[in-house]
C-alpha cells in the first residue's frame, strides 16, 4: 500500500504535542490545575515528549519519501 | 462518581485523534479494489506494522480497564496474564505455527482447518469464533460507553453509537489495512497517553519500595479496602509465585498448577495461537519472514505492558489504604436496582423491622456489599422523620462498599491528569477500545465472507460480489456488536466473563491445532468430534462447578441447580474455576481426537498435507540473517527475559 504509516502518526503526535506545550505555557503557574499532577506542569513536559516522538516518526519518513519518487507508488491492488 | 469537566484543549486532542484515524481510512480507500485487498490487506504490510497491530488488536477493553482492575484485585499475580499467559504462546506461534498458517495460503484460521481436516471442523470453528468476536466486541463497547457516562456524564447510547460509527467509517473505507494502520497509531496513543499516570502515581506513592510496604499492610488487612475478607501473607500483592502454593494464600484464589497449565498452556496457547483476531494481523504481513516476526515484535511491548496497565491498579489499592482523599471507586447503585433498594428501605421502616434484619434485606436487594453502620443509621433517621428522596439516594450510594474495579483506571486518570493530559488519557482510552473493536470487526467480516458466505451460502460469485459482501457484513458486524453491548450491560466483571467464553471455545481448540499440525495421523472425524467433546466438557464443567460467594446460575453450577443438587466442586475464585475448566476441556479434546483418529480412516493424502503438517513440511532456514533477526533465537531470548522477570518478582 502506498501509505507510510509513520507520516500520519508523526503528524498527529506533532500536533497533539504542540498543543499540549502551548496549553502548558498558557496555563503555567495555574496552581489549581497542576495540583493534580503533583505541582508539575506536566502538560508542558509531556507535550515536549510527544512533540519529539512525532518529529522522530515524521522526519525520516518525509526524507525517505523525497528520495525515490517513482518507486514509491506500486500499482494499486497488486 | 462525580463528573469531571473537560476543557477546550481536551476536546481538541480527541478531535485531532478522530480526524487522523478516519483520515487513514479515507487515504486507503482507493486501494480497496478486491475482496483480498479489503479483507486480507493484500499481504503487503511490513513486520513492524503488523507486529504493533498484533499487539494493539489485543489491547481492547480487557487490557486497559480489565488489567488495572486485576492489578487492584490481585496485585502482581495479574502479571501472569503477560509473562505466563502471553509471551511463551506468542513465541510458539511465531516459531512453530506461523509457517503453516502463512505457508498454506489459508485466508483465515478456519480455512486452515478445512485444508488440514475437513469442512465440518471449519464450520464449527468459524461459527463459534464469529459468536465470540461479536460478544467480546460488544462487551468492550459496553464498558467504554458506561465509563464515559460515569466519568464525563455523557449519554450512554450516544457514546456507544458514536464510537462505533467512527470505527465503522474507517474500516468500511480502508478494510483490514486501515484497521492495521490505525492500530499502530492507537498503540502509540495508548502507551503515550497512559504513561503520565504511571509516572505520577508512582511518584505520589513515593516509589516502588514504599508501594511494596503499603501493599504488605493491605495484604495483612484486606478488609480495610474491601479487597478480601481474611489476611493474606504480606507478599500477596507483590509477588507472582510465592503465594501460589495454596489458593487460600493469594487474592486470586489460584494455585501454581492452574496458572501454569490452565492459563499458561491451555488458555494462552488457545488464544494466541488459534485466535484469528491476532493471527489475521500476521497473515497480512508482506512475506513469510515478516509473518513469523510479527508475534516476536509484538511480544516485546507485551512484556513491559504490566508496568502500564497493572501498576496503576496496584497503586490504587495502596492509595486507598494510605490516603484519606482516595478510595477505590464503588459500584454505582442506579436505575432499577436503586428503585428496589429505595422500596426495600421504605418497607423496612414502615414495618419497623429490627436493624440487623433490615440491613440484611436491603443489601440483598441491592445485590452488593453495603456498610451496616451507614445503612442502620439511615434507617434510624428515616424512621425518626422521613428524608427527601434525593438525600436517600445519595446516602444509599455512599453506603455501598463493593468495589467497582473496572473504574480503577479512570479514577487514577481523574486523580492525576490535569486538563490537557486528561484529554490525552481519554483519547488513549478511546484508542484502546477502537483498536479492539476494529480488530474484532475485521476478523468477523473475513470469517463471515470467506468461511461462511462463500463456503456455504453463495459459492462461485465474482470477486466484486465478495467485496460488496465484505463491506455489508462490516456494517452488520458493528450493529451486532452494539446489540451485544446492550446484552453485556447485565453482567458484572467483564474479564471473568470473557475468560469464561474463551474457556468454552478456545480451550479445546488448541488441542485440535496441536494434533493437526504435529501429527499427520489426526483425522477429520477425530478433530471434529474431539472439538465438540471438548466444548461440551467446558459446558458440563461450568454447569457442575461453582466459585465461592457466587449463587448457582450464570457463574456456574447451573446444571447442578437444574437437577437440584449441590455443585460438584467449589473453587476459591472464578479465575481458578476458569483455569481448571480450560485444563479439563483441553484434555478431553486431546484424548478424544487421538482415540477417534486411531479408529477412523485418514481422508487426506500425504501430498495434500504437505505444508500443513510439521513432519511433511520442509524446514525454513534463516541462514544469512544475524541471530537477533531470526525468529527462533529472538524468541528464545524473549523467553529467557520473561523467565528472569518471573524470578525477579517471584
């Protein structure tokens, strides 16, 4: 199949990770919110982890896609 | 359980996930040109993808919700479902069985049975499997919808239909390929979504050593948090084997033989080696090598999964024991049960029944354990001057002491995750249910289309027709699952019920496969009657035995009840009953198949059995691959690590 699953996984975690980092920055210092996560701004830190994972999936897949353009598309349905 | 509020960021995360899974289905739509592409993924997927999908398809409701529940209920003993009940069987599947499944070009497990034995065995297997898949799927959907309702206050029916609609959409569009690809995405979602809970709860309890200390106190006083009535040895919650000498010494109520033979051999091999739900993922691999590596790759994350799903359950028990601000969630008293209890309460007050008697009657009507102190206080106050119904309801709910273990994971999610991560955790939960359901639906549609529809109902139709049928049955399968979800609404502990179903259907099945693959003399008659006999043995065993604290009926001994006699044997726990049921069913199926085979004529020639039976199939050699990339050596390494884990947590 012509779909490299690393691409949607990569995009999704990059997006979700970015969102969490952003939300973490916006809510930084909100003691009420972060009491649950033992007073750590876990949105920010875990968002960074997700972001890194997303990029780790995405970048090699995108680099590989650019190289052999012609052989990437096998004829559909065998 | 009080309802929690989501913020915009939580909804955005759930939305992003939904867009991506549905998007994968739409991206793959253009490849779905034949029934083989739709139902078998065209045998074109790399090993790491099928491996993670293999893992994720099994990661349904049972894993995340059920295993956290087991972690709370049984502690480290729940690890047996991984280190005894999964890894050895997965390695066996990869090394010994995959060459036959993949090499025979069978499109499904029942089709392999037809090639090896005959039409009858296939028919029996495909029908029982079909029923089982739909039941499992329904159970997991029910659990999801019910939890979302309790946690978020969402509507039960809306949750059920909406999540099903999303699964239906991407499976309908992209078939098995789409199910497999989304399962990989879901796998990462589940791991990364639940990991923060593990980190935070372990930090909260001050690490593993402190957890062990607290759990030792729990084991000594289990009645404090309602996880048992008698004291256990101090290591009951924190060791895998040390307390399995006698069933009364551990909270699972099992002995080492039941674990080793019942779970580790019969149930595990029956599940991992013959269940088309997981085998189908390996059959979609691009070549024989990728197919054999699929279970091996899946076994790596499987081995460390207890950390993600069992540990939070164990921490929950420790927290409930130690902290004033946390308690294991209690069973909800609602709907008809609440009406019954309210009526009972009013009746008792009216008739001025003595407190102890009144309490017994009320808790019997509720069908669960209640606090005597709270109920009698309530009766006294209500008799003195009638309380408003709202207050009665709240106080009756507060008097329930019966733990709702299925809610443990969500209570941890609620306790530790702030908005943002909360959305991520919920998405992980949704992902686990969707991957399980998509797995069931794709296995069901293939079995139906190839093993039932094409085999018995409409032979020799065009491939377009079967593709059309595959799509139609996908829709119907989802609808049947929804119906099963409503059925499942009536039953209590999900894991036990599913174990029971596995026991009935899967336990004897492995005997059939074992003999079929390794003994050329096994005949179709032997396999068919052996399997039938094994399944009947399951039913008979279940009908005659019972487990402690259960009334005869759905939990067993229904046959004994029918004839008005007492159960033949009463086990310490349902788990023990299930393990022993599996042992009996397997043994009967094995012996019957051997005996009948010896007395009946072979119908398949040696030539026909080539590629289907071990002794008649050329060995696959892996020369030229490094040792770690050979299924056999990689499998051996996994088994050794598994053994080490068992010893560390002995």
